[in-house]
C-alpha cells in the first residue's frame, strides 16, 4: 500500500499542478473533517444518553457528583498512559505548531482527540467539541498533504484548511469555519489559500449538515424580526456582554494557573473533576456542551435551566429564574476551566455560546421585571450568544456568523452585529492586563507548548 501511495504521489507531481492538487486535497479534507465532526457529535451524544438515561427532571440527581469526576480521570488515563501525547487545548497546541512551522502532524491526531473529547464531554465536561475536531481536521489536512508530497507552504495551507473544516463541520457553519482560520489561526491570505479554505469549509459544513439529516444544532422556530425601538436595549446588552466577557476571561486565566500549579496529574484530575461535578450537581444545565438547554431557551422554555436540579419548581417565580441564571453565569467559567485545564480534552468556543445564551436570558428577564420593557427574551438570548463569544474569543466576525449559521436565523443579523461589535469594543477598550485574559491565556498556553517541546 505504501508503494502504491508513493507511485500515486509521483504520478500526481508529473500530471497535476500543485494548485489543482491543493483544491482536490482541500475537498477530501473537508469530507473527512465533516464526517469526523458528525461522528464526534454522535459519540458524545451516545455516551451522554447512556449515562443520563433515567435521571429525574423534577429534583436533584446525586449521580452528577460522580460522573464528571470519572470522565476527567478516564480522559487523563487515556492521554497519559495510552496515547502518551499532550492533546489538551487543541487550538493553542495547533497555533504553537504553526508558529514553530511544524506542519507534519502525527497520524494519531486524526482520531485521538475525538476519543478523548468523547470521554470528557460525554461524561459531562462543560466545554465544546470544536477544539478537538479542529486539531483532528488539521492533522487530516497535514497527512493528506504529506501523502500528496506538497511543499511546506502548501502543507501549511492544508493544515489551516483542515482546522477550518473541523470548525465548519462541528458547527455546520462554513463561513464561521473560514473566519476561524483567518481571525484565530491568522492564516496568510493568498488566492490559493482563500479558495482552498472556502472549499474545505463548505464541503465540511455541508457534509455534517447532510449526515445529521439536514437539521440545525439549535432550533429557533418562528418569525423573528428586528424592532428598531429595541436598539437602545441591544446597545445595553452589548455593554453587559462585554463586561461579562471580561469576568469570564479573567477567571479562565486564573483557574488555568491554579490547575497548572498542581504538579500531580492525578490530583489535578481529581480537583478539576470535583469542581466540575459540584457545578453540574447544582446546575445540571452545565452538563456537556449545553445545546439542548440553549434550544429550549430559544423556544421560550426558560425553566430548562432548573431541570434536574435542586431548584426545580421555581419556574413561575421570575426573580428565582433570574437568580439561577446569574449563578450559572458565575459558575460556568469554573466548570469550563475544570473541563479544559484539569486534564480534559475539549474546546473553548461552545461554552461562550452557552454563556451568551444565559446572559441574554438573564439580561432580558431582569429588564422586563424591573422596567416592564416587554423585551423578547429569546431574541436577546440569541444575539447575546454572538456578543459574549465576540468578547471572550475576540473574533467578532466568527462569533456573528457562527450564531447565525447554527440557528439559520438571518433576520436578527443586525442586532447580533450591534451586540457583538459593542461587546468586542468593550473588551478592546479595557486597559487592565487581567481583562485581556483570553488572548493572554491563549498566548501563555502557546508559549507553554513551545517551551515544553524545547526540553530534552
């Protein structure tokens, strides 16, 4: 088989130009990444259904104090003793590889992040699956490019195409995946790279969309129209999202340092698992990526944030819902950091979408209760998804298009743009170093990966 692959690569070099071959490899990478995204979501959903089947919705479930701990420990065992390779913080690791001009990613990276992420998220990890699939997609592009005997420059483009395709597939958002590669990975813009990246992202997004039965991850039914009279409240929401993004990012950075200071991996796994388990026990809506809860909130089912918890039954009381939503906003950053920095393998983007949805719910319910403003709660929950993500990830265009593409709601594009832009502006205008935490965290993780590879 190896000899046949070598002969095929030599034939390609003689008969197919590098640029034409790049588009072919980008298409194959998109197919592979889109399929991998679908498989990852299926595996996570299957494990989640198995572990949570039969749990009660009308009260607390004590089993939540055990399941997340087991997930973090199992992930740690898989990474340390079976895989024996650091695949945590996939996006930051990928950025470190690109900065060091490492384009030949190991073959096991095409599947190992998916297995580790399934253990983390299926057992309740309060994070996302986009980091692992982006890393896996990049490895797919790298290995296909190596098989085609591409130059280092084209191999770098294929790594970026694979990462973008992974994001496009996991969110079913081709434009979002394209913007991820440009805004987060900061891939150089050339004619070949732009067209190849678009090709990979469109193919990946449509592949995942088709395999999932042509359904959106977030159902946002009904007709949603922008009301200009609400513009002032959308501006206020943007400011609120920006302020919350500052808090979230600062806490993420500090907790990452706390877990990083624990030298024993077993103790780190247990500590993170305990924090995660307590968070989920108090607020089961933090279990996993949270798409189910977000879908309920967008449909106006606000009591979804109390299902399966000690607070079940308080739904008729608006103030009680506001307090629970506020508490979830405060706790989410600790649950996410425990999932990502204590030994789990997951992503950082989906948690910001979930936090944004809760932030919009909290803001709209509070304003309606105090001022009787009659704000459409589901609309504010939707646009706040883009707002919080734009502030935390500091990629406003990606956040905007991800929110729109995930729901298929283009009619609220303008208010989402307003909220995302203002939230991003609030973060950018902040001069305190602590509040540049996401970029600082990403930079510190990148430097950590670089320095660790330099050690003998």
